[in-house]
């Protein structure tokens, strides 16, 4: 067996700025490569990322060098395997079930979407990232989690601070100082809401976990809610902004999506093209090998789903946004036991509700200067702004 080649020159700043040319080169030349800047071995091919995520016995989610535990001040379900992971995941799963979404949340999603679209001014240039994508994701999630009293600004700030901390692979001090402060704020708010959820049980995630017949520990209830805040705003926010960008920069595709009513396909292509959650970590539980490369026990692997989603083995011209490409499964929501619990919610809120409502409300919407859109992120990625003219 061979040792994985080492890329000493690659920096986290390079990956944050634009990882896709780097991943394309890696897939062609070094699909399994050590990246000292991230203290991990990167896996960039779809067959490898899926294999690793599908086998928690050989590739554990309990990554000892992850910044996530430090950011969340907890050993969260994202870094657990087996029964321990299943118990915590299932504790809040009832709030995310298709049945509850239909009975409790679907009408609320539409109402919230309409309210936030009503706030947008016709005929003006607005930043949809800050004026729509973030706030609507925050409001929907606040209701699902049982945090109705928390404002959009706080939900978004907490989410971004947690995401920044979880992606702080260089272990810089400042992101963790911000996450420490946010954790204290969230704990205080959660403490204040317990009495209401115990007195008035409902189908929100917080209430479901508190009122369970055999509840998980209070500390893990809090950690579960924080995990949902981190990913539950970031993912649909960035997915919505990315898909709007993709459609507005490909007007022929947009017209065909409208004509065929294929908003669900537009959603899937958007999250394939720029996966909101770009990478995940796994630890080798024993000495292994992947395609002839030695993987020693204890080594941390990084499965780069952002790269897997553009793998030439599955996608022709995967670097381009193309709603009508030949269908192939993507890994934007992961796979295996840690497949994203909120995938169904994201598909419902973004693909079925927000996209068609937005383009029906503003059929002449334009993105006049695509070059002004700033993209950023290594572990989590999306546009940071989206200046469009509404008409």
C-alpha cells in the first residue's frame, strides 16, 4: 500500500475563497490527499465519500480533532455513532416527520413565506440574502424548534456563530470566543422556555424532547437544538440563494423550469452544484486502505461532498448549473446514518414553496451584476449577498 500524498501548499484561505478548481485538480491527480492545513486526509471522489459515510463501524463520526465540540460546548449527536446517535437523533425526529410537516407546519411555511415576500419592495434592488433568504429560514426554523419568541436576528446570529466555530479548523481564538457567548445566550433562552413547553406540549422539537416518555438528558436536548439552529438556517438559506443565482444567471433554464413546473429539480441541482454543507469528518477505527492508499487507525478523513457532487464519474460538466442534466444522486444531504434530518423540510420549504412563490411574485426579477455576488466558505459555503432587482 502507498501513503497518501501531501499537499503542503494548500491553505484554508484558498479553500474558503474558491475550493472548486482545487477539488477538480485533486479528483484528477490526488483524489486521496493529506492536507496539513486542515489536519485531515481529503477524499474527493463520490465513490469514496459515500463508502465512508455508509460504514460507521469502520469510519466513526467521533472525530477527536473536530472544532465542533469546542464550538457547541457539547459532544453532539453529529459526532456520535450507533445507538447513542440513534437515540438522540430520534428524540427530535417526530417534529420533522412528513406527517407533522403536513399537519402542523406546511400551512405555516406558506404563511411565513407570503409575509416575508410582502415586505420586499417592487422595482427596487434588494439583497435577497439578507432581506429574504436568511430571515425566512430563521422564522420557519424558530417555529419548528419551539423558539417562537426568539427574533430572526438572534436566530441568524447564533447560527452563523455556531457554523463559524464548527468550521474553525485552524482553532483560532476569536470564533470560539463568539461561540462561547452565543452558547450562554442560548442556554438562558432555553431555560426560560421550558415551563411553557411542559405546560403546553406541542409538536415542536423542544417540546417533543422535553415531554418524551424517556427523555434524553437536558444537556443533550440543548445540544440537539443548537445543532438544528446551526444547520437549519445555514442550509436552506444558502440553498435558496444559490438556486436563485443559478436560475437568474441561466434565464433559458428559468423559463423552462416555470413552463414545466420543475422547481424540485431546480432545488436538487442547486444543492448539488454548491452544497451548503461542503465537507464532513470521519475517523478510521482501524488500519484500512482505500484504493491502495494506507489509512492508519485514528486518522481523520474529510469527505468532501462538494467535490463528490461534481465528480466526472457521475456528472457531465458538473461545474455548471444545469437543472435539466442527466439525473444522478448527489450527496448534499450526506448518506448513511447521518443523512441530514432536515432534508425533507428543506425540500419542502425551498423547493416546493419559496422558489415558485418568489418567481410568481416577481416574474421579471433580474440579477444585473452576477460578478458582484461574493461566495465564501470551506466547511459550509454559499453566497454572502444577492443583489437583485425586483419587478
